[in-house]
C-alpha cells in the first residue's frame, strides 16, 4: 500500500468509518455552544467590572473603594491562574455537571479579560467627550451610556473578537472533566482506531473556525474604518 493509499485509508477510518463524522459534529456543536455561552457571560461580567472600576476612579467613598478592590482581586486571581485549574475547581467544588462547570469557568475567566478590554476602550475615548456631555446637563450615567460607550465599542469590537477566538480554543480543555467537545471526541476516536489522524482532523476544524472568524473580524474592521473616514 502506497503512502497516499495509506493516508486515504487512515482518513476514512478516522472520519467515515461507522459514521464517526457524526461524532465530530457532536463535538463541534458542544465546542461552539460552550464558547458562545461563556462569551455571553464573559461580556456581561466584563462590562460590569469595567464600569465599576471606571466609576471608582478618583472616588474616596468606602463603597466605591470596596467595589474597586473586589474587581482588582477578581481580575488578578483569574488572570493569574491557569484556566484548567479554574475548570477543575468549578467541577469539584461548585458544580456536579461538567457542562455547567465549563460554562461557569470559561465565562468567569473570559470576564476578567473582557473587563480589561472594555476598560481600555473607555479610556481611549477623549475625556473631553465626557466633559461635553456633563456640560449639556447629562448625568454621569447618561454620559457614559449615550456618549462614551458608543465610541468605546468601536474601539473594542476587534479585541472582543480576538477574545472569542481565544475562548474557542480554550474550550479544548473541557475534556478534562469528561465533556465531549471536539478535542475529547477526536481523542476518543484516536483511542479506538489507534490512529493519530483524528487529532489532525480536529486541528483542521479548529483552524477553519478560527480562519472564518478572523475573516469576519477583518471585514468588520474595514467597515469601522470606512465609517470613521466617512
């Protein structure tokens, strides 16, 4: 058997034999679901933390100082510890189900990074914009909602896309707690078939997903650049 025939045979055994491609689809669906739910949670947490830290800047009241300290502690701990450790803690301490533990751990982890992205986006807006809003009689909250955040969003959308791409790849450790994501499924097929080909199939699927999302990100960046010029 030649090298090409052997390669095609291995690919057949890894994907089509006994309908194994359906398992890849199952794992791919789980990966996308975990990433999407964690992204939603991460954005919600990130917005809240970023606004609290922004609002606490320069404030000396005990409440604001306490909120800022809690936010700083959260981002420091989450960003300073490995995601796999956070995942195992969520599974062994907080949740009995692997899916719930994954969504929680990935969401909380993403929130720490998203908060820094959003905080940086808010900081990139000219302070004069806030002063102009206040001079028009708007409250601090209204100025943030109507003037600062719409401008900050344009700056942070590309970075948020990068975070979602990173989150998509981070879900590959979900198999540590027996969640059948794409990586776990491919490893299971590898164990049955005694072939390394399933791992390459998984890598190719991850690559296609990332390439597709990157293309969307670049298109979005071009549109934002055009709107800025316009």
